[in-house]
């Protein structure tokens, strides 16, 4: 009898030990932050975590600066507006804007913008920006020259370049810069943002528990998103009068007009040029489209609008990754159609 009791006690102890061990296993879930999972797998620490030595930064101040261009400074005093012309959200979304983060697909991005009611903008979303390693990539060197060199692999320098050159505003103070970075860390990628299958979730969990290769798990995660946003500058068509619209997608053209053009030009939100969806507007755009006028859609979309003596702000250009030639053709077709209605 005693031996049976001892045997039962041993079995119970072994069962409890086993279940306790199983309960301590790590399991990744969709809400897990990408940077945390990568660190737990042994990946290198990202170089742009918030600097705790900078005094008086705050997430709220960063959000205010990104959305409004101003905030309350130390002592509750309003700081000087960062720019008279733009805020970050003039050109950047703050949410996921691509269905698949591993590729740059302007058509997929437009469809996602329509589905989720988002603007279709020139700049890459700030959502997940802290998970990237490079900034001002590709042909942005043609626009900003050597200014992009210190900004390419340094997010703080990239933010300052955006503040002074893109927004045509003042340089950010250290606490303001760190505040913006702190807010951007609240927008970091989660595993749910990646196209991970159930099998891949399980593999990552096994790697965290030492049951699968950790380097392979890191590579798997990094294959699901771009570490930098590609940028290719392209010229408008040489002959703007010979373009045909038989195969154009008017629906996409309308969405581009409303989510891109009107985002800045409606009610002169960010531009001196007032546009709406009226016949008068479309007749004006149609007339200029065939020309090399500075308000031709081909000029402004592919080259942007330079600043003028009386107005420092300017319109950034759309790269091939942000607006394809086919999408530009769809926009032109919509303008031509609306000009006759």
C-alpha cells in the first residue's frame, strides 16, 4: 500500500513538473511587437531607441508635433510652430498602408487605401518606420544631394531633414526630436502586420524555446517587411497629346484624384492652388495636362513643384513606387471624363 502511494506521488510530481515546464514555453501571438520578438531571438538591437538622457521628451508632445506641428514645451508654454506650410501627415499616413509589407506595389496600396479609407500620399507611412533601417533611399539623392548621406541610416537625421527640407520649417530641438521618436515607437510593427501563416507562427515560437533555428526565424520575420522604402524617380511621357485612354480604369483614377490631389488642394489645405471635383477644375487640369505648364499633372506628379520666392513650400513628387505610370494614365482619364460632364 505504501509503495503504491509513493508511486502515485512520484507520478503526480512528474506530471506537475512537466505541465509547469510546458506552461513556461513562449508562444508568439499577433499582438507581439516585432522588435521585441527579434531581440528575444537574438537579433541586433535597433540603433534608434529613445534616448532616456534627453530631458522633457514625451509621447504626447511627439504626437502633437507630427499631427499639428506644435505642442506645449517645458513649463506648458507653446513652442514655435515647426513649419508654416506642412505637418508630417501632409505627406505621411500614420497607419499601415500596404497589404503586403514585403513588396512595393502601388496598385495594391491604392486598393488598400480605398478599402481602409486612407489618403494616397507621396511619403511612406510612419507606421513601422522605427522597424526600418534605411531612409531617403534610391533617387532621393538626386533631389537632396549629400543631405541624404547622414539621413540614410539614421532616423533622427532623417526626421530633421524632413523637418527642414520637406516641410521647409525650423530644426527640431533635441527634446522635440526625441518626443517624435517616442511617438513613432508607439506605431511600430506587430506580428499581425506581417503575412505570417500558422505554421510560421509555430516555427517562431519553437525558435524562441530553442527547438528551432533562431537565425532562420529572424530571417523569416525580416522577409515579411522592407527595411527601407524604395524610391525611383521617373520622367513624364514625352508626348502628352498622344496618350490613349481606352483601357483606363476610371474608378482608380477617381480614387487617386480624391485621395491624392484633393488631400492637399481641397480648400487649399496645403497648397495655394484650389482644386475640387467640379467640372471647372477638371477643365483646367485637362487644358494644362498636354502642356509643360507648372500645373500640368505630369509635371507636378513626376517632378514636383519647386518653391517660389514668395512661398517656400513645394509639392513633393510621386516616385514610381508611390504612383505607377498606369495609375497616372487612369488619373488623366478621369480628369478628361469629368471635364466633359
